C-alpha cells in the first residue's frame, strides 16, 4: 500500500472516530440532561428508581385528587417563607451571635426558630428565674437574643420545651424530655415567657415532636396527653398576649404505629379527636427529604419524603381546618460524609444538598399555597465536638463560620424568588410587596 493511500485511510479512520466520538459525546450530554430532568421530577438519582417513581405517578393520575383546599383563605401564608433554626442559647460571645445574624439576614432569611429551653430559664423551682451557679438572671441570654434579632430585622419563632427535672416527681428517670407531672407548671412557664416578650415575639411553638421517642420521654407517646398540654399552653399564652400566634408541635415523619413512635398522620388525627383544633393557630410539620429529593411527588402514607405535608394537609381539611396554614419547622437534606457506615437521615453530596434545598422552597412556593414559613435545619452549632453525629451534616455553616455550598445556594435562590404559585393569594402577601420584577404572576 502506497503512502498516499495509507494517509487517506488513516484520515478516514480519524474522521470516523471524530464523528462517532462527537455523536457519543452529544448523546452522553443529552442522556445526562435527561437523567437530571428525571431526577428533578422524581426526587430519585438512580435510573431504576426514577422509572419506579414515574410508574407510581402515572397510576396516581387515575386516583381521586387529594383534597388540600388550595383556594381556602388563611392567615400567615403571606409572610416571607424563609427561616432557619438557630442555637444562639449555646453561644457565649455576642460577636458570634451578631456575625450569625448578619449572615442569616444577608442571605434573605426572615425568621429564626430559636429554643427557649424551660430547664435553662426556670432551672430550680417554679417562679425562680435565677442562675445560682453564675449568679445572674436566667433571662439575660434570651433578652440578648431577642434584642439582637430585632436589631437585625429577624423574627423569632420561640420553641418552648425541655422541662427541668424539678417538674417531675422522678426527675430524669423518664428521660430529660418527659412532660411535667403538673401541666399547669408548663402553662405558668409559657405565660412567663410570653409576658416578658410581648410586643417583641409574636410566634411561639409549644413542644417538639411529641409523637416520637425520646421527645415525650422514656415512655409511650400519647396524643391526648399532648393535647392537654397544648390547651394549657395555648390558653396561658393568649392570656399573657392575645396577639400571640401559637404553633403546634412539629410532628416527626415516621411510619411506625407505636407505642413509642407513632406516625405523624395517625398522631395528628388523634390530636383532632382529642379536641386540638381550637388550640393552635398554625399547624407545624417536620419536612425532611430523607432518602429522596424535593421532586419526589409520591404522596403516600407508606413513604416519609418531602411530599408528606400533602397528606397532613388532607387530614386538616378533613377535620374542618382548611383555613389554617401549615409551617415546616425543619427541612433539609443530610450531606453525610461517605466515611459514615450508616445514614439514618439519608445521604447526599454537598452540591446536591444545596440544589435540593433551593428546589424545596421553589416547589412549596409553586404548589403549596397553604404552606407558610419553612425553617432550614440548621444554621450552625456553637462547638465542633459533634462531627461524629450524623445530624451535624445538615448545617449551613461549620462552627468556625466556614460556609457550606447549601448556604450560597439558598442565598442565590432567595434573591431571585419572585413568583406566585397557585391558590388563594392574600393582598398583603410578601411576594407582592417584594422589590424587583415579578414573573408568572397569577391573581
């Protein structure tokens, strides 16, 4: 074979390889785009799981639509929906609280969900708000948090739980979170907090996750008992400040049926059966994505996923509570390092965590007019001694203020979140008042 013919053959082979490679490259890009589109639409990253999710959704088209009363008017859905959980009671230095609040404000968050632990404020006996060890008022740190939040234009959701040991005849024998023997003592604590911060704090949450262990102590959970506590707390708060807005305890997502862990869906119906309806202004949920992304639209009682609030809303409507809003007290995805063998809250990469968080707020804005504030779990911990705990990896910042990608993702999303979804829209809704151009406007 002469050299000229050889060069032509080599040239044709090279050209063929280039063309085939280009086609393969284009196909791979399209395949990746399709895969990402399916991931966003199903909340699943694996192709086989995506197909199963699509099959489930296809079957749902033939089922009766869920009654979520999307056009029912209701209060407290017209506020900015961006909140974050904080642990400022653990911070000693005011400079760190200021730095945190500045970052929270600059990202566009408007709410902080902050614990006001009963055991910290009234540690030794009823009516005594004094730290005998350090000889100062137990109100001091909380007065500072409230003052700084107002300075940085952040609204507090005050979580009131964690009873002190003196409230139980057996101390901590039933766990540190077990309710008091006398629920009136809780009512007195709620009254004291609300009285002190009247006109400074508007939103109060009464307890946390009473449907699971250990949040109701080392004992079986009981919805009727929680409702008794809720009634006393609600009445006490309203006596102290008629304008206080009371949020029920956020119910944990669980599929168990008892006795120490009871499905949030079952527990909520039991709450209504026990007369809870008239004793909260906003219903709280926990809304973790866990093992799938925010695009997982499979609303099913056998799944704990981001769509679970749809089922909760259905129960509210069934019980005549369509005109009450829902707020999510905790949302997020766990960017757990691969070095952890077990992933109790699911596992995503840090970039995924950011993408999912932004998509979660977008979906709620677009599809759930009955959802108000959603509080990301969480801003940061005060100290660096919890890295061995899986929950640590929900954070927006490390204790040393190193940001995670999820912070920037949310900051970017909040800055451009300028649309209205379906459903009833109040005249004062935050998005109508927000600066900038509105898109997809529907009134």
